[in-house]
C-alpha cells in the first residue's frame, strides 16, 4: 500500500468546554442526560452537538471544533488534535 503525507493547511480551531464556546455547537439532546459518556466521563448534559458534512456529531468537553479548508466544521478529540496540529506562529499568519 502506498503512503501519503497530509498537505500542510491552515485551519481555525477552538477548544470547546461548554455551551457558548463556539456558535456552531448546540446543546446535545439526550434521553439520559445524567449518564456518563464513555469517551470523556462527563455527563451527557454537559455535551454539545455540531453539524458536520456527515451529519450531527456529539461534542465532548475538551474537544476541538475545527473549521476545514472549505468552511466545513468537525469535532476532534484532544489527543488527535495534539498529534495532528501545532500552533501557527504569528509570522506565518
């Protein structure tokens, strides 16, 4: 199988911790808001949801909301974000 390197692109990202941190994140409606999430151990009542190209995705506290190269939005787990992205120097902006 061939290997490929991801092209370097600049994206905007905001770490979401609670409602109000990003305008595209709305409250997550759960049948069991007092149940703990298996991914982050926060109650579902503390989660949000984000409309992506694939539909609605749950946003856990601490996830990053990334705006892609065509304006699309998607949530990203903190460990994946840290492994994939690095801050842009002011000179590169």
